[in-house]
C-alpha cells in the first residue's frame, strides 16, 4: 500500500527574529534537511533535535504566540496570524490561524491552519494548508517534532461506503430520532449553536504515529469547524468530548465502521457522542483506503497521517457524496462537493477547506458550488439539529444549555424556577438554601435538592455547578438497598470511575460522602454513582 506521507523528523527550535516580525517555528537547518528529504526519499528516519526556547516560559510551558513564522519548507515560509483560540478537553487549546494563500485572496476571513496545544503534556500538533501543499506537525517528544507533507490521494474512499445506518435513519423504527425530527431544535448551547459531540478512538499503532491523541483529536475536529466557518456556517459546531485507545488495528477498511462502537462501548455509553471517529494505522488489508464513512451515518475511519481525510468522511456521515457527476447517488440531490475547474471543495477533490457553497466564489470568480447539486452548506444546515440529537449529551456544555422553545429563532431566556426546598427527611440540609438550576437537565444536581429513588446495576452520572465564593463542596449518598459507591472530580478530568477519579467514597453500604475543600468555582464537577452491587432507592444530595 502506498505510504501516506513523505516526512522527516525535525526538532522545534527556539523562536528567533530575522527579517520577519514574527518568531520562527522551526530551525532553518532542519527545514533545509526536510526539503532534501522530500526530494530524495519518501520517508527519513533521521532525527534533528532542536530545543524550544522563545515559546517556552520559565516553568517549561509552551506559549503559542499570536504571530509566528511557519518556515515549513523553502516554498512555504509564511507568517501565521492567530484568529481564534478555544479550550477543548483535558486542557487542550485549539488555535485557528491563517497564512497567505493566493487561492484565498478574495476572502477577508478564513482559516487554513489549525494547531492544538496540550498543556498537560506540553506537546503541539498542527495542520497547515497552503498552495504549496498540506503539512502536518507531529510531536515525537516535547522537544522533537516531525514535519510531514501529506501525499495527495487520488481517491480517498473510491467506492463510497453508503450502506448508512438504516436503524438510525428509519424514522418509523426509531422514536428518538423521530422525535428529534419533529422538534428540529437539536442540542444547543446558550449561544444558540448546534453542538455535535465527537469521540475519537485510536489504535495503539495510530496513537504512536500521531504523538498525542488528545492534541491530534482536537486538531482534527478543529479542521471541520474551520471548514464550516470558512463555508459560511457559524452556528454549527463539533465538540470533542473524549478520546480512547484500542489494540484493534485492521487498517482503514469498512469493517471498522461496524466494529468501532463495540471497541469503545463503555466510552460511548458514558460520553454519548453523536459522531465516532476512528483513526487507524494504514495497512495492506484488502479494501484499504484513506478513509471510509457511512453515508449517512455516525461512524468514520481515517488513516493516521492523512489529516485532511477526517473532514471529508464527516461530510459522508452528514449525507454528502463526492462530485455531482460521480457514480453513486446520495439521499439528497444537492448534497455533493464541487470542482469548478480551479478550486475543489471537501467532498470533490478536497484541496480547499470548504464545503460546497454556490454563494461563495473563488479567486477566479467561479462559484464554489451549484444550487442544483453541490450545496453541502445547505445539507449541514438542514441535518445538523437531527445529528446533534443522535445521543443526548452527558458532558455539560461549558456555558449551559439553550432554553430555546424549539422555534429555531435562537435562545429564549426565562428565569429558571427555584428548585423545591429539601424535605424534612434530609436531616443535614436544614441550613442549606437551594440554588437555581443552571441547565434544567435531569442529570444536573442542584445544591440542597436531593435526587431520590435512584437505581442502577451499573452507573448513574450527574453534574453540579459550583458558584463563585464556594469554599467547600459536599456530596452525599445514602439510603436504599444494595451497594453503591461514590466518585467525583472536576469536569476537565472527564467522568470519574472506580479506577480513574479525583475523589471517592467506598464502603460496604450506600452511606457515602465526599467533601471537596476549595473546589474550582464557576465550573462543573462530575459525579458517578457506581454499583458495587445493584442498588435501588438511594438518595444523592450536595451542598456548598
């Protein structure tokens, strides 16, 4: 099977000033070695290690500047300007930027570079698209980086995998999706954005290739969000909610689409993602490709090292096809990518980070879509709400949920009703004043308002918002039968479990209590009730 990239391992250096106003990301001698390697060898194992200096503070933390010189190669020596930053899972920062590309001169706002910085591991990963090529920045260690130039794939997924997921898209047989179809509000944050949750699963082999799975996953999700904004969509967003690893690595083959949810069943049940993206190390297995995605569906598989493939396969999940003149038809006549002879969009050529949109024109003045058969922006807008409701999210939105009444006119803001005060049998809450619900969700635990009659033979999940000035968070479980244990932790750590938690209370009955001194305020804490033995009728309560 053809190797996915040409590459050289190089070190990320201390940033220095030269004729550029911005500091350089890589050492010029390392880049020179890269140019030589690209011209002479498909893969080089030589390591050139240069220490990070200017972008590392005295504590050893990386600070990515607002402007930086991307001296990737002799052809691609450009200045990157950061246009947006956002926090994702586990203290990973996603950084959106733009570099000069003559093909995009006509657009005032666009992003063609996405970096993700994992502040926990101190590793950086990135994907830069220019007229000179697509470049990947892959961490080998905190001081050693690999630059890869992505090889153009003639066919990412040459025959489509369009069996779809009929059990999910047959509205008559799926009441949940039918209800979502009737109420097209979808799952929205308080700003009114439709939020589609994504879980990314890596084989151990693929994880070794990408260097840092949390940073890589955030970057891949960022490429889709960047493409949506570039294409004129500003109220639909993919949200990375978790990552995982598996020993399975059959390669980039269609069987992964059926097997993946079994590999990560526990994570999917806990995190409730809408999309599941799988990254595999490419193999020589029959039917291998750059990626595959059900069309429509909720699962994709992409090869590690082909960072432009994920956004393409997600387009298939939404329901989009390749080029309008291709052999295979979609369920929506207008749901194809576009090649106008100058520019190609995600689903048809995948050269530019844009979904087809007939309202946009490229530098030559040609439209980047066609109303009749190449309008992926329309498809995204029509299907995003339904996709976001594929699974009810369990990971709270950072700023709470939208309380829109379902009319799609944006969020309405009725003041939440105060919770009912505790009853007489809550003996230790007499001095506790009920707070107000932040989200209105059934899974939200409100201070001084017990959750009663809880039962499970596995786990129950809740979250609580800790307000400013709270000095202590007390979480208590009691009553009922069986044996339930209590685990808790800050939401940035994910959902706590028996083997991975910050705080715990474990006993032979249901009388459990956790006290967190000086909790992080203005943020959420996650709570897991875990069944050591099946439990019934327990009460969960909290106060601060």
